[in-house]
C-alpha cells in the first residue's frame, strides 16, 4: 500500500483492481464522476464500478432481497470530518428503478422512476447508476416520479447519458427516509 499525503492507493493487479481511499471514503476506479459531496452519503459508503455498498450492505443485494423501491438508512457523516460517522444524525439512500426515459423539447433527459422522492431530501448531484458500468458523460436530467406531473413532481440532477429503462439509481438523501415515504401505492 502506498501513501501520499491523505490518500492511499491499493493495487491488486492479479485481480485487475485499483482502489483509492480518501478521507474515509473508498472508491474503485470507474467511469463514474468523482464524488463531489461525500458528506451527503451515509458513513462507510463504498462506491464501486457497479454497486454502492453502505456499512457492508450492497445496494444490489438489497434490491435482490426487497425489490424496488427500497431504502437504506445509516449514520450520517459529520460535515467536514473526513468521513467520521455522526452520533446523532442519519442519512439514507433510496434505490429506484428507471421505468422509462425520454428527451423532451426543454433539452433535458426526463427519467421516470418507481419511487416518490418528494417526501425526502435527495442530494441529486450525487445520484449513481448501479448494476452495470455506465459512460462517464452525463446529461442534464429531470428525475420524475412515474405517473405524477406538475411542479414538485421531480428534481434536476445529472446522470450518465446512457441511462435506460431497467437501470437502478441510488439517490442519497439527507436525514432518515422510510419505505412508506417513497413507495408508490397502487390501487387494488
């Protein structure tokens, strides 16, 4: 393991893996843009090429067990602490499935998901696609709840330009979020 200032590099060429750990956050080299606001993710979050792992819980595995949408809540990160978990605050993520995608005349990509994130506080700029490798190019996007229209039915962010129906999005949220808050109830 090599150490340069506050960054450590771990190289395992036999497995084809290079990881970086910076201020308590680990990230495997990938096409995803760098994490710009690590304090918006729960403590002990690891970003890999195809998954987000929070406190040793894979979001892909969580989807396998629970379906979408699903929610994971954990300790928040103390702001500007270098990744130390908070003793009092929580943060959460919502994992949602993309139902369909369309380009509109407003020159934005509109992505419709199966979760209603209006009741939580999404940190949209940090959204991640999991389950596959995606391009590093991003597009200005409006994430919308399927079936809802009008003001407040979505939020603006940037996602990989190759996002498509079936993709899984991990959306970090400030504070606790419960499944009841994001699940879209359907009539029987």
